[in-house]
């Protein structure tokens, strides 16, 4: 719980649109992932949630989150332990020309 993965600054400083795929693989029975943003990856307080992805009943499955925003820092945080299996996350971004 409370494990985090940060998007690299070279991505977050330039991206305008984000798509995240959160994939719960076979065996998962529970898990919640929060997509959070901040003005700085060094911020030590509570980051606001852009989206919350909750495990849905049958694994394997995937869920998608779309964001349109200019954020200096974005992270995915496990807010409820992913139990009995593995969760993977993938992201795609659209940047300014």
C-alpha cells in the first residue's frame, strides 16, 4: 500500500492529454489505484486525486483513465493493496507541438 510511480518530468511538463491503462492480472482479488497530480514531484503533502481506479470483480481486466490537463507532476499510487496478483499500468500522452 502507498507505493507510487511517477511519470518522468520530461513527459509531465509537456503533456496536455494523458491516457492511463490500469491492468489487474489473473488472481487479483482487491486493489485501488489513484491517479494524482501536483505542482511538484517534491511536494510532501496530500496530492489531489485526478481519478480513482477500483478493481472490478474479474481478473484479468483493464480500466482506462483519460485526463486533459497540464500538470507538473503526476503519479499513480496504490491506495488499497493489490492482493493475490499483479497490477500493471501503462500511459500514453499527447504533447504540445
